[in-house]
């Protein structure tokens, strides 16, 4: 988890491993859950897909994102 403060707003980001995997383009990826809050309100809920090769390099395979906005 990390936080940053800019322009009077507090943004908090939390990334966790889900223990899930997903095959993308023939590669078994690890699913990471990323949530973003601004001033305590959830604004983004993301599933990121990453894999590591035998040399230790980490590859990013994309994400599925849910964005939330206040309804007026």
C-alpha cells in the first residue's frame, strides 16, 4: 500500500496477490488486485496480469479495470 497527497487530495493504492492465475496468449499469468481510493472513496478496482520468465524479468500482460465515479 502507498499513499500520496496532491492538491488537497489523498490517493491510496493497495496491490495484493490473489492466488489466481489466468492464461493469456499461452502464458500462465499471476493475477494482482489493485484498488485505488481518493479521499477514502473507491475510484478504481483493477485486475493486473503479470508473469516472470526464467531470467527474472517481469512481463505485464494487461489489466481489467472497473472505474467508479460519483453519480450526481
